[in-house]
């Protein structure tokens, strides 16, 4: 895993966007330098390797996916009024709002520019996959924004939203690697589906950890979603299962200003309703379904080991 | 000219972006339906025709340029706090800010998607031209934003900014048509330079008309730039030529709240300094230089007539 990360980090360092005005390029380089696990480009490289492709040929497409991901973070952070990203100031905070919009736009174009560097007979296919993935991410973010002003979101609506916003990008990254390696259409679809289900499993578990995780391992403070009344899987499921009396209590707690009390009382309700168990089970179900898709791929079992390890790391599983 | 416009309008009508959520796609279709002169896609079609290319093959690239242009308007209008665009509410006003950001992002991706429909051996060249043009437009808009907080902008800085923000897109549209038609590299460069200089000429004249034009023909109210203290060619040139006493007067007038008085007094200063004449001359110089580039292109004089007519219409010249 570390060797992939090293490859990606070295390539990002070499990338260094240069241009004028500096105020437009600095935020792009800043975002790319903030690090993170680089899951998305690693998925592209791993999928390429799995289908016995040339990893070097997958590097530009992998970088394009990572640049795209960072573009979406810049715009999302502004829309979410987030002050911090990976412990550092977000672009609209460190610079200003127009700079965040424009350097985000620039990054989206730069993602296409990097993708087109893989001057290859497969460019049209890669471009088409990239476009369709990017469109899904925009749709997912718009739904997420809409949900903030909407009550009674169903579990299905929620799953569709995280599918577009989170899972489609992971799936697209994997399929990108498959396309570069020249995998069959069927195999490319299987690896896409594997990534999509893995993404859903991951997001549901992320929701769970925000309420029931260990702050140290999770890396964020616990209960943040509850404090902000975020419509997570847990919150939606709880409203669905609650009796009228409990639902009323949840409504009242939404405006509770003593956050410690708020988190404590809502967690108690979640426990009563068995939310923790239900959430774990659904995340597990998506992961098992994902593994079935991986299993259907025509390559050897050995070729799939790396991806399974990465998936388990992503899901914070003890191996 | 009208036949090109009809072709473009028909193609835009057929385009109709469809997808979920509606709140993401409606603003994109709204922007595309607001009309305008469709100069950019017409330039692509005309350049293709001029080089004896197949106009049908140029349609997707032409539409991609128009979608890109509209994407940039959506984000610019938000950054400029503009309430109206072509007499209708801007996207961030009619919907909200996140919707303007996200539907703008979507339009940028859709521009690439439409471009990639021209499934052609020239896709890599078109993509590269599109990327480089889009990057320039982002750079130009960032410079324009920066200039708002900056004093003592030089004429050269101003020309570079409008070159990136306005002229590069017109130039890129023309070159796109040349690429589709398979023009020689040299001819493609000439038509790019023609478009670039035409764009500068146009923008300088647009600045002029905002202060000295006829409201009816110009289509906007006169003096808007002066009221907003916009750093136009006229304003920068006036500061450059002003004596210390007049410069002081201009500084004082910048905060004048009686707008009628403000416009009147600043126009008087412009007249004293001969700004109108200087501006006209520079616009004319760029137009003549543009025509020289057009003249250098290897096709027949007859093939260039349409483009010259369009250029003259753009520059509001009586033919």
C-alpha cells in the first residue's frame, strides 16, 4: 500500500501547477499538498495493476481523479462554511470566496488537462468515464445541499445521495484503472459496482463512527453530526423507527443548545432503537455485496488481495 | 449571419440538459435559454466554414464553447454580485448561492461532455485547445477580481487581463473551428491572433460605449462603469494622463454619492484629457492589426467576408 502512496505523492510533488496570477495557482497547490490517504488515485493504480495493466499509464488518470476530488472539496468547503480541512484553513478562509470559486474551477480544468496527458487511444473512453463520474458528484452534492432544508428524507433517498456524492467517485476511480488496463466491459462494470458498494459501506460506517466511534481512532470529535443535526443514516433511521413520542423528543433535542446533553440524550435514543446494530449490519451487507462483485471478476484471487486489504483499511477493520 | 444563429439556436434547443435533481439542471437550461448573440459558437462555425470544413462536425465543439461561456457567467455573476443577466435574474438570485456554484460546475463538465461527442481523431487537439482556453478565462477573471483591490494598474496589465478574460475565448472559438476543419497550424495561429486582437478591440470599445455610447444602441445604461469605479481602459488611461490636481479630483469623485453629478464631472475630465479619442484610436489599432492576421491566412479573400462582417457587427460599425 505504501509503495502506491509513495508513487502518488512523488507524482503530485512533480505536478506543481504553475501560472499567473499566483493567487489562483497557490490555492490549487495548497490543496494538493494537504495530503490525506490518497485513496482515490491508489484505487486507480491498484485496479490497473489487478488487470495486469501498466501502472505508469494509469498515473495521469489517477492524478486527474485526485485533482477532481480536491476541486470538489474546495467548492464544498465554501458551501458548507467549513473553516478547516485536514486541520488546515480551507481555501475560502485562507484566501477569499472568489478565489475559492475560481481556483476550484481552475482545478477542475486542470484535472481534464492532466487526464488528456495520457495521450492514448483510450482517451475518449477515459474522458467519458470522467465526465459521467463528475456529473454524479455534482448531483450528489446538490442533493446533500437540498436535504439540509428538507424533512422526512427516506433511507433510499439518503443512499442515492451518498451513492452519487461519495461512492460514484470511488467506483469511477477503480473503473478508470480497469479502462487504462484494457479490462473487459464486464470486468470494468464489476469493479465499478465493487467500488460503489464499498463507498456506500464506507459512508454508512463513517456516519456510525461519528456517533459511536473512538475519537482517537476516528480522527474527528464524536457527535459532530448530532450537534449539527446532520441527516445521516443514523438520524434518518432513528426518525423512521421512533414512536411519535420519541420523534417529538428528537425534534425538541434538535434545538438543544447544551451540546453535551444533546449528544448524550440522542445517543441514548439511538441505543434504545438499536440504531448502532442496524447501521453496522447495513454497512456489513454492502461490504459483503461488494466482495461478491470483486469475486465475479475474471482475474485470479491473488490479484485481488491488494484491493481487499485497502478496502478493509478503509473500513477500519482489524486484519 | 442569421442562418448560423438559427443553426445554433436549434442545436441548443435540442440539447436540453436532463437529470436529477431538477434544481441542478434547471439553472443550466435557464442560462442556455437566455439567448444573446451567440457570437462564440458562430465564430467556431464560421472559422470551420472558412477553412472549407464540415459545419456539422463543428457543432458540438461550438456548443461546448457556448456552454463554457455560460458556466463562466454563472460563477462571475455570483462573484460580481450581479442581480441581472440579459434583463433576467441571475442564477444565484433566482435560486441560491450553492445552486449557482454547483450548476456552474455541472455546466463546465457538460461542456466537456458535449465536446467529447465529436468523436473524432481530432478530439485530443480540441480538448487541449479547450483546456488552455478555459485556463486563460479563469486567470483573467482572477486578475479582474484582484484589480478591484488594487490601485495603479498599468495599461499593459489591463490589456493582459482583458486578453485572458475576454479575447482568449473568442480566439479559442475561432481556432476550434480551424482545428475541426483541419486547417494548417500556421493558419490556426493566424485566426487565433485575429480573434484575440478583435477581442481586445471589442472590449476597449465596450469600455468606451459604457461612458460615451448611446443608451439605446448600447443596450445598457451609460456611466455604469463610472458609478462603480470600474478600472476600465478609460479610467486607467485618465489616471495615467492626469495632472496631480486632476488625479486628486478623480480620487474625490470616486466616493461621490450623487451619481448624476459623478458621471457628469468624470466625463468632463475624460473630455479634457482626450480619453475618448485615445480609446477610439487604440480600439481601431487592434482591429486593423486583427485584419492583418486575417489577411495572412492562406484561404481566399471571399472566404473571409463573413468573418469581417461579423467583426464589424461586433464592433457596432455601420457597414
